[in-house]
């Protein structure tokens, strides 16, 4: 037997709460830099769109809310970046022949793009 764990109103309230988590300009710029780096023309035929950046921001806000914060930190971005963006990438045939994966490419980007320092 399946029993609900939340009402529709509670889900709506939780979604609204996530949207109140603030994202600083530095963290937003970090997310944008990561998505821009994922548009590598040598390995990526189709990279993350502006909607992907918005989805990344929303996932980060949800994670921050789950962790009890009302603001997003770079660690939130690092934690959800690969799972949020990987399925949105289409690699070039050359990259696929070289056994590259979206997840591997995104991990390299996370290691290369520097996160902002918290103030």
C-alpha cells in the first residue's frame, strides 16, 4: 500500500520556499562559467542552453533549502552540476569515439573552473 508523505499544498509550499533561496552574483557567474565551459566546440555538439542554467540554479536553490540555508553556496553548485547538466549534452562523434562521456567532461570542467570564495 502506498501512502502519501506530503500533501499537494505542502509540495507547493516547499517549491515556493526553494525559490526564496538567494543566489549571489558571484555564484551565478560561477554557474554561467561552468555552463559556458560545457559548450566546448571540440567535444560538444550541443551544450547546455540558458534553460539548463536556470535548471541548475533551481536545483542549487532546492539543495540549499534542504540543507537549511536560504542562500546557495559554490558547494551546492559542485554537488548538482554533473547530474543536472550531463543529460543535456550531446558530444561530437570524435569525442564519442574517444570514449568521452558527458559526466567525464563535466568533471574536468568542475576541476578547471574556479569557484568563488565565500565572503
